[in-house]
C-alpha cells in the first residue's frame, strides 16, 4: 500500500486505543491513516485479556460513554466467559466475589477492531514503524518502504513507551513513572476452575504486585505476574519470580504442576495515572501512552477504548474547525479521570501494606468480598479507607 502524502488524522498504534480512535475519527468525517509496527496485529499478545461485561464497566466508570465494540464483539474473540474473581492472600486464605466478563483472544480482538476501523474508511498500514514525529509530519519505515506523511492531527496510541508522547513533550519526566514489569506464560494442562479469575499476593512470589491465573478455555490458562522492580530482591529476575510462583506456591503450584508451557510474553503496565497534559495544539495521546489504566487491577482495555472514542471524535471536530485539540484533555477526564486517579490513590495506599505479608493478610481479612470488588474497580469505600490508614499508621 502506498499512503497518500496527506491525511486529516494519523493514528500511531493499532491496539484497542488506536483502532477505536481511528474508527470514530473516520465516522465523524476525517480521512484517517492508522499505522502499526507489528506484522500481525495483536501479536505477540502482551495482555491477559480480561474484559468485564459492559454493565460492569459502566458501573466502574459511570460517566463514560462506551464505544460500541467494547460492548459488542464476536464470540470468536472470547476464549472463556468469567463469573467470579478470587483473591488469594499471602497466607493463602481465599475471598471470592462475582464478576461478569470474558477472557479475550487479544490477537483476534485487536484484528477485529482494526477491521471495523477499515470498514469505516480508515487506511491501515501494518509492519510500518513510525520513526520520527515532528510537528504534524510523521516519518515511517516498514514493509511498504519509507514515507513522510503530513496530517492535521496526530493521535499517539503507541503504547507505554510512546514515541508520540516523547516527541510532543507529553510523557512523564524520567524517574516519575511507576510501572509493573509483567511476564506471563500461556499454559496447557492446568487444573483450573474454568470460570474464575485468580489473583495472588505475597512478597515471596510477587513483591509489590500480584500474580494471576486466568482461564483461557478447556485446560488452558494465562499465568503471569506483575511486580515492582524497586520492591524486588536484588538479583532475582521477574522470570525467576514467575517460575518460583509456578513451582512453589502452595495453591497455584498444585494447579500448575503438570502444565505444558507454550508461550512467554513480557510487557510493562504504567500505574501512576495520566500525565498532566495529554494534548497539544496538534497532537494527543491515548491508552497506555497516556496512562489510561485502572492501577488497582492493571485493566487497560476499557479506559483505552473509552478515551479512544473521545480522541477520535475530538480530532475529527478539530479538523473540521469546531474545537481546539487540547479540549480532548478535559473531555476524557470527565468520563474516566476520577476512576483512574482514585485507582492510583488506592494503589499507593496499598503500597504501604503490600511490603509486609502480615499487614497484607490483615488488610485482606478486614476487607469484605463486596468491598474488594469495589476497590478492584478503582473506588475506595470509606470504612476500608479508615481501616487501611490505621494499619498503615501502625506500620510506621
Ligand atoms: C502482561 C499484561 C497483562 C495485561 N492484562 C490485562 C487484562 O487482563 N485486561 C486489561 O484490560 N488490560 C490488561 N493489560 C493492559 C492492556 O494490555 C493495555 O492497557 C492495552 O493493550 C492498552 O491498549 P493501547 O491500544 O493503548 O496499547 P497497545 O495495545 O500496547 O497498542 C499499542 C500499539 O502501538 C504499536 N506501536 C508502538 N510504537 C509504534 C511505532 N513507533 N510505530 C508504529 N506502531 C507502534 C504497537 O505495535 C501496538 O500494537 C495487560 C498488560 C500487560 C503488559
């Protein structure tokens, strides 16, 4: 494919944020080019793939206007439907609450989203890396050769190490960003509860973070962990922690002892919310590039797509002369800003506890399953807040 020299909107990155932004920009009348460096969209997968049902997302983000394909997607994208979530404390006590959703095949889902954008008239170039962004000029290099393309607006949906954010002065300063470093395996022959998500805590296995076992249908599971490197033992790698969890955890170890490991995936999850500014006069950032993540559970697909819709609509309105692009910043915060900020606040509160298994056991004992669900969703019930602050104070 040979791109044109000029588009209204160029979207860098065809993940959930980018494809959604591209679709809505095109639907609102813009000519749109969507670029991704991957040769196969969604692959390698860097996600455990859990997506709550629309009703759960709406309860978590009551002010959000959900894009269509966050609510409606084909069954072929679903690996497993989910009914419950379990939290396993460092001392192995278990709490469970109801949650409705699906573990998605991210490869299929990302491709489905890009396809819907293309049906709306978006031009898609895969295996095309954006190498430079200057003003509204984008330089690309890839399977279709080298190109210099101009747009009126650039949307950076290029993930946690966003080139667009760096080029536009929208990223966090070095040292300001907090991330989970994540590693996960796809495993077969797991003794698994097929409709339950499991999250495990405990410093011996997951310092400053949590491990998970997410069912992927039949006897398959996604088994992974996200840790905070500054809280880890010196000299112990993320891979060593994950292997330790798989071999030695009293509950998980039993489920995984006959596992056949098919695939290993690494990634990072930004967990300190969005930077102060997410838009300039000609560019904006969205999804992981903008820290659109619920920091308590690492859920990034819903906020990426909700903000993606706002990004696409705002870019198209800007191109048509109807608004300033900077209005995007205010518009997405109205819909999901509160939930993201509160989730960061809860994660920081939990940071004080998570360093100590004793405190974490006490905290998880104190919190009821219903309250856990509320916290997972980035909200902090008053009673829990008071209890956690008291435990934190006792620690100091
Ligand atoms: C291990 C792990 C497990 C997770 N599990 C879950 C989960 O269960 N549920 C959930 O909701 N979230 C989960 N997340 C978070 C979720 O994956 C992300 O929040 C989500 O993918 C964000 O979408 P995005 O479109 O912003 O970014 P991405 O999906 O990262 O897409 C960015 C795209 O930009 C492209 N790109 C980057 N740079 C360039 C460039 N220079 N030129 C061209 N293309 C470029 C990339 O190839 C990529 O396709 C997890 C994350 C990790 C790491």
